[in-house]
């Protein structure tokens, strides 16, 4: 360790001495050269000191430009179009238009369209009303009683099923129109499928062979979806009609056990030992149930039976009772309802529509067989006839088992 340190110190000393000698030689040479030059040329002139320029640059203040942004407007959301009755102005119904079996039904028989007691629904506005609510009542319906007895709950269940049938019929009619509109399009694949399956019948589902996942945004895909919706709706319609027939049979079976409300008048013809008298002897032209309404041209529940008779034919009260309504009632025209008390645990009433003349007033007591009005064709009527209804708790039931 000591020997190493000694060597480093010696090298440093030698290097320092060499540098000192070199510096001395250089300084001596420079001094000699300076003396010789000054003696030959004379003293150098002294130059005046030049003033250093002073530059002052003044820049104008930079103002940021004003940027005015246009006001942000929220996007305009167009309300959905209400489909109309024609295929040319109505958008294509979605595949889910047919309601599922387990769904909440809208309330029926409680509220009526606006101005139900005054002007009736016009034929032109009826399709749009049904398109927005396929189960809407075009004819006003009186308030109903609470279903607190087993009999009343059965009648209420029948009313719900009948309105579900009305809903399905209107949805299926609209979906068939949409399918026909799509089939008239220029899509060659769709035209080929239509021609190949033309013999399958009006209610056939000819597009089941097409993979709808691949053509969902094409006319063929829409036709597949609409065809599937029709098939599903028809299956539910069959189930609902079977349920309706069962409920009707059970309700009609109990009619035979209901005590006589009031003995029919001797001049009134009775049918099958029913509990009510026949209001007139006209021909039966339309039965109770869901039908394609001949006036509004949509599916609607026909809440009674139609009995054809000339204008001016006397209408007879079906039983003793008190007049609860007599006046204009929307599509029913001149309309009379008579409260007959309670039967089968429920409020029993009969109603008479489309009269040309009312001959009783609200609150008046009437007897069975008494003339209460004259046959006419007022309201939503296509010809002279009597529209006759039987209601339990305010809900309509088939009148034929009662008369």
C-alpha cells in the first residue's frame, strides 16, 4: 500500500514541474515577439469606444379572438306515430304486437270514450282509436259493481276473456294487413317464398323456413316476424275462445236456478222457460259476443242481441223494475236501462238501444210488458232494429238464456 502511494506522488510531482517549465517558456517567447513588433511599427492607435446600441421593441398587446359558440339545442324527439287503419299510412307492426297470455288487461266496462253521453264515436276516428287501444269500447259502458260473490267473479272473468278476444282479433287484423303490405314489396326472395307457399291457406305461416336472424332487417325478415306473430296470436285466440265457451255454459246453467224476477206479461212470448220476457217478436239478426262491427268496421264486443223490426214497433219491458237510464248514450243512440233488483246475487238490468222514441224517464217504475219506447235506427246502427242487453252487476251477459 505504501509503495503504491509513493509512485503516485512521484508522478504527480514530475507532471507539475513539467507544466511550470512549459508555461515559462511560452511567456518569454510572447514578450520578445511583442517588443520587436512595437519597435518596428510604432505605438498602436487607440480607438474610441463605440456605444453599444440599445434597441427597444414595443409590441402591441395581443388580444385573444372572441369565439361565439352557437347555443346547444337538445335533440328533437318525434312522438311515435299512431297507426291508422290503412296499411299505406300505418307503420309495420312489430313482432311483439301480439300480447302474451299472462298480461294485465286494461279495465273494461268502467270508463267510456270522451263525450260518451253526447256525440258518438265517428266511423272515421274508430280505426285510429282501436289502433291505439285494441280493447277500447266504442260503445259507452255503465259502471260495474265490485265482484264480491263467486257468481260475480265468474261474470267478471267472462268479461275479461271477451275483451281479450276483442284485443287479439284487432291485433291479428292489423298484423295481417301489415304482412300483406310487406308481401307486395319488391323483394325477390320474399316474392319467391310467397309464390311457393301460396297454396298454404290464408292463415298459414309460409316463412318458417327462413332464418330470421340473417334477414331481420329485410322485407323477408319482417314477413317472417309478422307471420310468427300471427301464428302465436291465433293459438292464444283458440285458447281464449275455449275458455269463453266454458264460462258461458256455467253462467247459463245457473240461469235455470235463478228465481223469477217478475212474471212476464201474458202478451210477451217467452223462450225455453227463461226468467225475462221477450221485448218484441222480431227476428234475431246478430248474437252476443265479439264480432266485426258492421258500423265501425273493427272488432268489438257485441254486448247484446239484435232483433230486427220495422221503425215504430213497440218495445216492451222484459220485467218489472225502475228506469235507471233513458236518453242518448253514444253509439247506442236512444238508450233505456231498467233495474230489476237482484238475481243470482247480482244487480240485474235490461237495456234497449237504437230507439226512435223514448217513452219513459229515469226513476219511473215500469211493469213487465209495458211499452217503454219504439224501434229505430239511432246511434251506430246500420238499419232499424232493437239492440237488447242483459247485465249482471253492470257487466253484459248473453241475453238468450234469459228470455
